[in-house]
C-alpha cells in the first residue's frame, strides 16, 4: 500500500519493520476508536484526538478514565507521521512506541498492555483481523502498536488553500490578506515565524522538528511550571522547551500551546508579539514583534487559517463501532 500524499506534503516514511497494508490500516483504525482499550471501556485514542477537532482535543486538558485530567494539551495526530519524535517533550521515538503510553497512563486509559492483549484475544472478529494482517499467532501489543501507528500515518492533511496557491500556482485560491500574511510569516525582520515553523523548497510541514522554550507556563516569579524536554534529555538548555507543532490545520486545534493556555489564534499571535514570557531559558530566536500593526497581525492570522487542508477519507470512526 502507498500512502497518497496531497499537495504541499512530502512522502510519508514507513518503518522497515512495519510495512503498511490496507488491511493493517483498517485494523489500526478500529483500534484507534475502540474505548475498550482503556481499563473501564470509556476512553479511546480518539477521545483525546478527535477528528471533529482536527484530531486534537477542544478541551484544555483531556478527560481520562474517571474524569481524570493531565497537565498538557493533547497534541494533534494530524501529520504526526512527519515528526521525528512524539509527545510534546519528544519522549517517544516513533508512532508505534507512542501508542503504548496513553494505554498505561493512569490519568488516560489506565490499562495494561497485557489486559489489552487479553481483551482482543477474546474477540473473534479481532482475532480474525489480526490473523489476516500478521498471520496466525497470539495477539501481542507490538502488533497493536504497529497497526495504530500505520493508521496514524494515513491521517495527513494537505491541499489547503495555501498549498493550491503557493505550490499549485492557483492565484485565486487565497485572498490578498493571506498573501500578505505569508510575507510577514517568512520575513525575518517582520514575523520571523519560519525560523521554527520551517518550510522546504517544494513541500512544508511547518515545523523544524526541534524544541523551544517560549516561556509558556512561567509563573509570576519567572519559574518554569513544566520542565518539558529537559525531563527526557537532562540537558540544561532543554528546560521548559517543547516541540514545535505543525501549523497545518492549526485553526482547528484550539486551545494552543502545551498547556492549552491560549484559546484563540489571535491570542497566539499576540503572545509572540511580546516574544513570549521571560525566563532564564527562553529561546534566543524569539524576537519582539511590536512593530507589527493590528492589520499585520490580522493578515498573519488569515495566513494561518489558509493552512487548513483536506483530511483523507476513512479516518473517522468505522461504521458499526
């Protein structure tokens, strides 16, 4: 199976140890939407990564089993195939590895990998699907993770109005405000946004796949409330640093930042105007942008809205599940 990539996006890399097939993607899709992977049958992957919310969560913090909530905003699954690592702090090296975390997290699905294997092994229709994809044998969570990982690789969004204009050369695809906003976005003396939300020559995922401290979550005394990437690397410079998210379909992914503290794109733009919040580890590339007028900011927001692309079919909940 080959993943069809829309205008504006690069090809999707498939791990050598997890070849993709249509049957496997169908299995992964079913697992993604199945709440029975949680300990009490109430929380699925899709509970926190909802298709109607751009495969993110409209709440600041997602509700896990028993209504428990964590301390970070659920990141979108859209275009997660293009990230080098997963989670805000990059603690997971692959989509397959990431699929293990929420199942076992006490404030999310609060289950065990063994319990998931036992549940699936008792469901005849699942046994049939797993045998079809992987051949006869026991259902292991490694197989579960591989199926979910490759389903998520198909959840990509491109062919946005911006793509049709910029890459497709359709001048009528966007309004002039979008074109002005794009110039602000890429100009290092104006918006300087591309320094982190980077582009390539013929495609763009709008992220540098790196980690930056913006001062999000800093308390009134300038102290970091979440150490971010530092917890993973123990490198001093990673204190309070979080992964640069993709900007694709960003208009669908409110609220914003790792703590969901900014509710609208307008708030996000205004946050950057002041170069984030001061702290000892704030990224050096953050510059004050108070030279941008309100019209400039509105144009920049128009550009961000124009990055809303098409979500492929067969990524919503399977019928009958």
